[in-house]
C-alpha cells in the first residue's frame, strides 16, 4: 500500500515538473523574442559563418604573407575558373570568400589600419 502511494506521488510529481519545465521554456523563448535577443544571436551566427580568417584565406588561395595583390588575383582567377568548369560550387565559393577576405585586408593595409 505504501509503495503504491509512493509510486503515485512520483508519477504525479514528475508530470508536474515536466509541465513546469515546458512552461518555463516557452516563457524564456517568448522573452527572448520580445527583447530581440534571439534575432541578435541569429545575426551573430550568420555573420560569424561568413567571415574568414586571413591565414585560412591565404591557405585556400595558396599564397604567402608576402604575396602581392597581383599574385593573389592570378591565383584567384586560376582556381575560380578551374572550379567553374569541372569543380564544385562549394570550393568555388570558398575561393571567392578567400579573395574577399584578403581584399578587405589589403584595403585596410593600404589605409594604414591593418593590425
């Protein structure tokens, strides 16, 4: 008899806890969307996924730190065309992103604000 009462209490308690957790989660989502935190987090994720580090860009294009912009553009043109003809769109987009990254780096360097 005591075991049955104890089992009923455990089942009822776990049901109550599950409903409370679900309501708390729904409320947290509502608060986040109301405050714009969810949209800001999503934008940060999108922004981070589009950026590429300079060493990674140089590795993708196969250039060194001392390469001139003309060398980088020659490498870019060669790799971009090679992947356009018989390569993959993914690799082609990586090559393009690498060029964009190095382009912004060289522009900042020309303005004297490179780190």
